[in-house]
């Protein structure tokens, strides 16, 4: 059974915020809390340093890959110079259909956010 970990007070997880908690990037996407494993499938950037965009997706801080926080699947591959490498975008996105980011269970008790 997975152990529960304290993340932060709910007041610190305002919409658009992402915080690292152990193996998870925990955030608030348009009012909904989420937890996904914190390493990008592209070059393993720490997704806890990412941001939530207007669509509620988690965006990698290094190369702009976007993840659906509900499924863990990549919905847009690497951007910038990495987007120009033939096959990388499609291959990376396809990988997340088979191996999406892991997802944790987020709960709030007494004004504090927890993940397991």
C-alpha cells in the first residue's frame, strides 16, 4: 500500500501552481488537484518546475511538452529545436500511450493537501 505524503497547505496550491512532493508533481489545473510522476518522458526534466497552461495541461519546463494531467498522456511533444527532429515528436507521444506518467491520489484534509 502506498504511503501518503503531505504536500502543502491548500492555500499554496492556487490554480496554475505545481509543487514537487516526493516522486510526484502535484498541482492545481483550473481548480482541480492532480498528481503525476515528476519526470518528463522526453529528457526527464522535473515537471514540478513546470507550469499549468490555459488548457489545464502540465507543461515541461525544458522543451514545452504538454501532458494531460487526468491521463498522464503527452498531448504535445517537445518544442523548439527538438520539434524539428524527425519522428521524435510522434514517437515520444506514442510512448505515453503505452507508458503515461504515473498518477497519484490527491486528498485534502484539514486544509492540507496529501498525495499517495
